[in-house]
C-alpha cells in the first residue's frame, strides 16, 4: 500500500461516519484511532513508513503461514506416494485423506465456538500450530509397513489445523477489514503458497542428493528434514504474538452488534462451497495416480525425485491465482468464484483422463487455480457476512461443512478410482459446476 492509498483509506473512513468532525477535530479523531491501533501491537506508531500496522501484522502472519505451508504442503507433495510405499491402497489413501479433512474441518465449528466464548484466539492458534507442524516430521518415525501409524499422524495433524484455523482466520480478519479483505487474504495466500512451493522444492533437493536407498528410506528422510521449517513456524508465531498481542483492536467495535444468525445468503453460500468441496479431488489421489501411471511404468519425465516439483508447480499457480482473484473479489464480489470454478472444474479430465505430460501439467495448473481462488475468496466472504464478535463461529460452520463434503467426496473418488475412472471424472466435474448457481444467488443478495 503506497502513501496515496493510505491517505484515501483514511479519508474514506472519515467520510463513512456522518458525525465525523473536520479540520482540527478530525485530526484529533485520527490521533485517537491511531492510539487504538497502537494498542493492537507493541509500537509507538500505527504505521511504519508506507505500511500500516495492520499490513505489517498481515505480512508477519503470512510469514508464519509460509513456513507452516512449507512443512505440511511439502509433506502433501509425497504423502500419497509415501502411503502407497507403506502398503496403503487407493481406497485407503482416499479414505484417510477425506477423513483427515473431515476431522480437520468439522471440528473447526467446535473450536470456533470455543474461541468466541473464551476470546483466547492466540492460545488456540498456537496450540493448533504446534500439533500441525510436529506431526509432519513424526512421520519419519513410522516403520516400513507402518501405514496405519502414518494415517494416525496425518489425522492428528489435521486436528491441529482444526484447532488453529477459526482463531487464525478471525485474527487475520481483524486486520483485513482495514486493508480490504480480498487483498489481505490474497496476500496471506500468496505467502502461504510461496511456502507451499518451497516445501516440495526442498524435498526435491533432498531426494536429489539422497539417491541411494529404498523409496521408503528416501521419503522418510524428507519428512525428518521438514522439522526445520516446522521449527521456524513456531519461532515466527511466537514473535508475531509478542509484537501484536491484541490484534482485535485493529477492527473498531460496533456500537451495536446483533448475535450471529445464519442469514439466507450464508446458508446458500455454505451449500455452494459444499458442492465444490465434494467434487474437488484431493492432491493425494493425484500424486498416487502420477506415481502409478507415469513413474511406475517409466518412459516419462516424471520420476520419484521430481514428483514434489509437480506439487510445487501447482502451489506456484495457486499463489498467483490467490492474489489475482483476491483483489478481483474486492471489486466484483462473489461472482469471481463463478469464473474460478469454470476454469478449474475440468482439471480431473486432463489429469486422470489423458495420459500425456502436457495434459497432466495443464490439469495440475487448473487444480492450482481452483485452490488459490477458493482459499483467498472463501475466507473473505465470511469476513463480510459474519459479525466481528461471532466470526470464529462463522468460520467454524463454513469449514465444518466444507470438511464433511471434502471427506465424502475424497472417499468416493478414491473408491471410484479403482472401479471406474470415467465415473470419478464425471462426478468431480458435475459437483464443482453444481456450486455455480449458489454462488450466483449469493452475488445477487443484498446481504452478501
């Protein structure tokens, strides 16, 4: 944000209040607001150069997400192939992937409600991050046929995300309301995906130097090395908590805030994202498919060493899409989701239906567009619809529904993969496109 943008933001905030004074009185009100923002963090000034305190907080939290995503997204890039090496079947991989997502999302309602009642947003965020980043390197400790233990750790890791996500997104939303929710969550998603890109590249370099040993031994080393970005995640998280102990003060308290109710637009939106989640195939199934079709048979550019790079490519596309669609959302609203869904829906046709390298890369790129757009926009919509005091509950409901349908979809897609891949592809495309009428309805709602 440059100086002109900051000036316009300050001016628009003054004009939004009919009772705002002008001249000297306006300056006094601005100074009062600045003092309130100061209490959100340990600083004597609300702005650092061209950056507002809210933007500094958003970027710092984004760095936390960067190292966190480097940890668990790096793991995700080889998770399906690792489970396959441990002895898990396609159905098991689909089931565990879906179960982990369901637990990780469905429990968010419980922890979101708990966060709103206690106001312990930081505590819940820190506990969740610890569970998340510790379980990933722990996967290196399972035995050569320990797919059951590995599945257990993956489920616990997803539980950690359930603990942290409602509180984390709520904390972020406090600052995001000052900078534009679409842009703010877009910035965070870009930093997320930089980490998600670096994680697989990091593993690629490890596999490149660790050329000897079985597939299990090489992947086990990869999981052990992910303890490094995991430790950096916790280090930056503690620093951000120290620097900004009261982020809720970024967003002014409303004079009167009604209790949370599930408005019609909110209910319709939940139905729409549930359809999308049901049809959006988990990357674990894509990684397993690539391992079977491209790597196992040989004769292609894909190898065990560069498999993580395919996921890194998807995350790079995700990062670009997140920022573009996030900024676009601030201008056009929920209608942007319609465009992103139309773009991403055919990815399964290319990945699973066509066994060529160009089709694979194009399909993975479309998958990345879908992930990036959904991650930045979906959170932004909740920040607009749900009041501040119950926003963690709103995020919890949203993510609970998303997780349940992600689980059902992932399980069914994993089963259909072994029975009929054309049926799996058709179901994936139809379910994603079914979300569009609901997005359209929300975009027309005055209460969106």
